[in-house]
C-alpha cells in the first residue's frame, strides 16, 4: 500500500497548485511515512473561522488547522494509517503571502508542510518544539527549492 491523499478545493482556487504533490511527497519521505491517507481541504474565511471556533474555542480566522486522527487513541487498527485532515484558508494564505512578501507557491507550500507535520505529531507550543518544527519546515521547503 502506498500513501494517498486528496486535495479538495471548496473555494474555486484560480491558480495552479500541482507543485504541492512534490512538497507532500518530500514530507512523507522525510518522515518515513508509509501506508497513510490524509486530506487537504481548501476553505474560505467563514469556514476556517467556524472550524476554529467550534473545535479550538477561538472565534477568529486562522490560516491552517489540522485535525490529527492519530492523536485519538481510540483509532481503529488498520493496515492504512489515517492521519487526518488539513484545512487551509485560501484567502488568508493569499493575504499572508502578500504581507510577508512571499509567492503564493511559497505560502501554500509552507502551510501544507506545517499542517502535515501537525498530523504527524509535531507541535510548536514550546520554544523547543517550535525550533524543531519550524527548522524541519524550512529544510523540506529548501529541499523542494521553495525559498523565501
């Protein structure tokens, strides 16, 4: 069994994001993930705020939210790892790309890697966790040739 994923566009993205396939494969290879499934869903401002409010108790827009199913210890044991879903707010991503002086490719790739690492158990609640996770993000993006 190989790794599989779906990208679901609920906002009607008007740019090419085929490069995400390479970014995703690099994360999976770097983290030695095998036999896994996950989803990436592109959403609008209202939907990401609803998700943030409902599941995190934070009533504001954010750029990315990951729902890591492996955090749930009651997960059914299968041969396929079901990692979870990553929700990326496309309008927020575009706004951030502009304000940070990044390309859309860079910002969307960053949020995808960030979300995937959350699915794989990484976090950035402490300074040490942040150093590890953000260093790994930069390493993977640099290997993909997606720089600031």
